[in-house]
């Protein structure tokens, strides 16, 4: 069986993080935020100072790719400002450490955080964010063109726009501002297209690949007869999936992307307008009673993963990177089973002809999970946040993933 489970030889087996969640010492809209567990991101995993050690861990894991963010607020102190050379040099050194370890970087330009001057000017509601972002993309890509060919402009634009303006989870914590949600998506889609053109202006060592990371949740009704839940599921699907993909990949916008990044965690089924997921405060016992398999965040649905990949392949014909997948749980056996089930779906999709080029496990480290703080354990490496030295430790999931990265196979 293992012989049938080979992945393509040049497949990227990676892991992922984002600056606000791991670096610490960021100055953005999250700096003063205190999460539900009392945690904040001011030190996080101190990856800012410990990136060399973290690259050593990646080498030990055997990954050959790393999806990392570059924190915009560190690099530009004002719109159109020159890049901060000290901060740039630190990122360049990180990229050089990755190269020395044979790890291919994918750089994310926007992962849920903005420079304070963008926030002060109204964030992504203000069209002035567009040229500022494009300028950043142009300058950064010019500076890194020898070192980076995989560019991910926006991470999960709809998570960002909905948690900021619909659901009150991210700063500025506003609710039910549908027009704001729509405007942010439209602005980001346009910024993606313009940034893509700016990135391509450079003479790269290797042709650039450019895309967004779309997180995909499928929505459905938990009870077949509940027409109202079907209706809400359809509206949610339209707002969070279809509308967003049409904006980023529809019509002329399609030219802006050479790949589609997919962040896949599972599905949300609705029961009398309530999403049956732990992030909606539905207790684990209740979910169990209802037969819903979930980690500490989302309902798991591995078969939906395979179906989604085939659908994307058919609809867009773009190469795909799984820019995030992972599970948050202190039950490591559960996480291993979950990873295995998703990799089997991935493998089957590739065999079916879907052009998937890489998989990035979320996340390298236990980290600051935004409004939930440090309670969600996603790491291949655990981090002991109660110890000031923030020691990292290989988890059993990390060992399991290491086996896959080394053998290029997945265990059933
Ligand atoms: O931690 C987040 C990440 O920032 C974006 N994708 C989903 C992850 C888990 O919730």
C-alpha cells in the first residue's frame, strides 16, 4: 500500500506561521490586545529572536518549505517609506538560514495585521490602503527577488474582513457591517491584482508564483428538514466563499494569480442558526452527543477536503498549495489520525489529476491564536509558555509528520 502513496518527488512538505502569532515585539493593532485567556502577543514564541533555533527545528522535522509572514509594520513606518534596512536584514538572514537548510520559503504579505498608520487611516475600508500595500509589495519583492519566488499576498481575506466587521472578533471588533465586509474584500482583491503586477516587474532568479490563501469552510444544515438552516448555509457560502473567490479570481482578476492557496480546516453545520463548532462555544460534550467530530476549533471533514480540491481544479485549473491545514487539540492521537485522514484525501486528489504542489502544516509552533490566546495547541513543536525561556519540544504529531516528510509517503 505504501508504494501507492508516493507523493510527487518535488512536492513541498512544509509548515507555516504568521508574524503576530509567533514573532513577538510587533507594533500593530494586536499589540495591546488581551485575548480571552488573558494572553497577548507581545512576546509570543519570540521567534523574532529565535528564528535560527526554529530553522534548526524545521531541519530536524525534515520539512523542505516554510510559509512565513513578513510583518509590514516592521518594514515601513509611513506610506511609501523606504524599507527599514535593519528589519529587512533580519528577514534576509532568516531566508538565508532557510536556504542553508534547503527549505523553500513562501512569503505572506498580509496575515491579519497592519501597520499602525494603516489602522489609523481606517484600515482596508480606506482606498488609500491599496497603493500603500502595492508599494510595499513592490519594494519587498525587489529586495527579495533572489531569495523568494513563492508570494502569498493575502492570507484568508474573508476571515480578516468578517472577524473585523461582521463578527467582532478582531480589531476594531465591529459587528454586522455588511457593506464594510464587502468593501474590504473588494479592496483586497484589487490590491492583490495590483501587487501581483508589481511583483512581476522584477527580474526573479526563478519565475515568481503568486496567489492568495483562501480558507474554505463548507456550510450546511445539521438537520435535513431545517429549511431555515439550509438558507443560512447558502447565504454564508455565498458571502464567505463564492463572493470572495469571484472577487479574487473572477474575470480579468484571474490573471493575477498563478496558484490558489487553500487553508482547509473543516465545515460548519448549522442548527437553528447556530454553527455547531467549538469556536462558537458549543461544548465538546454536546458535539460528541450529536456525533460531530471536531478539534478544539472546527468540525473535521476530511472527505470534504478531497471533494474541494477536485472542485477547485475543475473550476480554476490553477496549481494548488495547501497553505494551511492542522488541528488544535491536546489529544495527539486525534491530531495524528486527523492529519493522516487529510493526507489520504490529498493523495487521492493528486492521483485523480489535481495539481497540488505542496502542503504546509499549521503550525510549526504552538502560538498566539488571536482572540483565543494560547489555549489552542496547533504546534508540531509544543511551546511551554509558562517558562520564560519558551522551550520548544517535538510533539508526537511532529514525529509523525517528520516520518512523512522524510519518506514522502503517508501512513493510512
Ligand atoms: O491561526 C490561524 C491562522 O492565523 C489563519 N488560519 C487559521 C489558523 C487556525 O485558526
